[in-house]
């Protein structure tokens, strides 16, 4: 089973704190999952104002009823804010400033090339990972306008820059974090009224929550622990107490989370620049320009619907086909297969040959584990399981000399997860009650292409991940064969898809000074 984890005692992703002035500038949801505020109202907004309304008026109005929370300490309640590229354009952000944002953000999640990379669309058809009829909402980002003054573009092959139009247009997203539903609904009703006076409509509303079990573990609708493995950002200049070395297993550079800081490639992540003159932005390193992205980030949002009964009945059917007896183990039918799809036991502990990984904190599953030494062949945690694809750690190494370099490489693609579930808890996981339930998947990353899109395309959806062939992620993939390591002969099963994309987009997560700048447009 291996020895003590390399960075014992384990540290929590919520244990890091930004130093000033960064803590007062970054949004609080970057450094905290707000476990003390388990209920949230997620409001998707569309800008529908007339020409007489200034683009920043809604942010000024919001300041009086739901000011965005900084990362300088726990607040009760709290607020998070993201704005899409189309939303910024509608607000009046100039083209020269917009050009400083990343290509994925500007093109939007449903630009044709991005849909292919994310496996949301295959050819002209929606993937089986998408709800029937296609996604319900996005920013409806228009194709980019190419300004060609040389005549060169006319001689080049035309790239298909079409985007998919969804029924609902989302220009911004507001998350109200609070203690209970009653407080949250009253607050969201007041916010909705105030925003309506500024020409901002709430076009979609999800009440989301963190539901803790008796062991204080958050569980998603399939019943597994959620948010158990988070990276730990590190920067000796910007994080309190960061004089120590970065966490060996889970450490990432702060610049992989926040714009304007050094990332895992030892480069400063850049954001959009505005000309000097604003009193709200501070960039002492640049005498001519101010960094609108400094201490901001990008937020990936995907609304995922979960068919809980379908998932558990499929897992139970696979067990019967494999000749496994759940009654003898005194488990719910399908548990053995479901745990291997995820890569963790229902307890939250990562699977290991013959059992699960040791806990060094009896109250929480270990997070400082590696794969190469303890489970190289995937006889415990399958090579293609959801958690192993999402974070391979050192598991892609083929020889011991590669372990450290491939662990470091893996960590350069990691991101913070801030997702919460919506919909009622199912009474019987084996019986479909017809209710709509799922997850608002939220991730914070400074480089959408290198982090979220890479993980989705190269690890999750790749049919040749690691040493595997012709199979994709068994939880969020389109359905495929799934290899379960065993001795003397491995098992292979057919796993269907029971998680569907219902909408999504890329958002800019502005710093508080950037929000102030935007409010004056």
C-alpha cells in the first residue's frame, strides 16, 4: 500500500490565503469554497438595456444590495460575479481592451473548434454527452470579425468560425452565497428587482447547495464525495506564509489561478490592458498601462444534468454481467462498479489494490497520494477512472525516473473547482422520480486552453489516454468500453453516459478594482 505521503500532514486547498494587496482585490470565491455558506442562488443574467443606459449602471446598483466579496476574510453572506465576452462588449468595453483577453474567452465555449475539442459536438451532431436538442444557454458569442488590410486573408483557406446559437443568452452570472434557502430566495428576489431597473434580466435561476453528510463530506447526486482533491496555489510574494516550499503533490503556481502572477511555466499570466488614467487600477510594474486582469481569472461554467437512476441501474447491470454478487458484500447493487468508474470508494478514499489508501487524518480521505509506486497497473484505481483521468498525478510515468517530471507536468493543467449541485436529493437511487437535478460545474483557471480544455480533450475525452485504447471517461464521456484492472485477467465493461451538458460558457472573473472600472463605463 506504500508509505507515508510525501507532504504529510495534508493541507487543505482552503487553507491558503492571499497576502495584501491581492486579498482585498481578488474575489473571495477564488480562495474559498464557502463551506460556511452551503446554499447559493445562481443567477444567469442578460443585458437588455436601451441606448440611454450606461453599461456600468447595473454594477453600481449591485454595489448597494450585493457587493462582490473580496478574498480578505470570511463574509456572511458573500457574492461572486462573472461576465462573458459578449457581456463586456455590451457594456461598452473597447475593442482594443477586448483584444487582450484570451482566445477561448473571446470565441466562447460553443465556437465550432472548441465544441470539437470538448467533445460537445461530433461533426454536425451534438454529442451524446449533451442534452437532447442541444444546450439551453450560452453567451451566444458571435464569430470574430477579421480585419484584413493586406489582402492576404483572401488567399488563405477560410476557417469555419460559426458558433452555435442557444435559446437563452447569458451575459453575466451572479452567485449569492448564504446560509439557507429562505435567506437566499429573499435576497435573490430583491437583487432581481434592482437589476431589472437597470435593464438586466434574470434569464435562468438555479438554487445550488453543498449538502454535507454526517462525516462533513460534500456529496454530489450520484452519492460520491465532491471537491476532495484540490490543488494548493503557491507564491512566496503573494500568499501568506508561503515561505515554505510548495506542496510536492498538489502544489501549483498562483499564476495558474490568478492573472498577473507567475504561472507553472515561470511566465506572468497576462490579461487585458487599459490606458493609465483610472484611479481604481494599480500596476506599478507598467508605467504606461494598467492591467485590467490583475488578480482576476477565468471561470468555466457548465450546467450538467445527472440521471441518477440510470447511472446506478447501469452499474448494477454491469455487475451482473461480470458475475459479481453485491448482496454478499452487503452493498447497494452497482456499488463495486460505480466506485471504479469514479476511482474512489463511497467513503471518499482513493481505491488501492486490496482496499483503499491509508488515512493520515481520520476525518478526511488522503489527498497526498501518488499512483506510480502504489498502483502502477491500475489494479485498485482503474487507469481510466474519472478521478485518474482528471488528475493523473505521476500515473502517466512509464519508469521511475519520469515520476517527478510528469507529476509537475500534470499539475500545470490543474484548476480550482467550485461547483455546487442543484435539484432535490433522490429518494431511491434505483428509481427515476422524474426530477431535474445535476451540478453547476465551476472551475477557476488563468489559462482556459492549457487547463480546462486540455484536461477535457487530452485526458477526459481521449480514447487513447495513457495505455488505454478506444475508451473515454466513464462518467462524463459519451459512453464506451471501460477497463477494470484485475489479476489474472482484466475486466472490460460497457458504460453508458448519464451526465448531460445543458448549457455553459467562459466568464471573466474580474477583480474588485476591475469591477469598479467597469462600473464607470
